[in-house]
C-alpha cells in the first residue's frame, strides 16, 4: 500500500492525493487505486492478470525512491552525521502482537 496526503483547502485535515494497494486481507487479492498517477508510475502493470502482480513490493520501493524515500534501507533512519534518538520499549507486548526483526520481515514479504 502507498498513500500520499496533501492539504485540504476547506478543512483542518489532509486529504488523500494518491493511493495504491494490492492486498490480501485474509481472503482474496484486491487492487485499488485513487487519484491521479504520478509520472513515474508503471500504470501498464496495473492491468496484470494476477492482482498481486499489479503493485508489487519492488514497485513500492521504486515509487518511494522517486519520492526521495528509502525506508527499507537502514541508513534511511540515521543518515551519516545525523543526531539520533534512542527509543526503548519497556513492558510486555500486547498478547495479540508479534515482533519481527527487519530481516525476518523482509523474508516474509519477499
């Protein structure tokens, strides 16, 4: 999923400018899109036969790079010479939650 928000001219909240999703929420795959495509989007891919192939993880990473983001790279979170914040989780996890390492999460997605 990718969602881009922008200012709403007549309200205090932001509004969705562009949204893309290829998701399976425990059932069948669905593809959804809203808003005007960005020039870098591979819109022809949105017609792929398999819904899950219409917006892939690789496409998400590519789109984010075009937007100046690389959240799947460790140095994105702490660029060279940038100040750091230490965030520490204390206490037990909520029972319904499960934690993953970055490596495990990447292995599950790919």
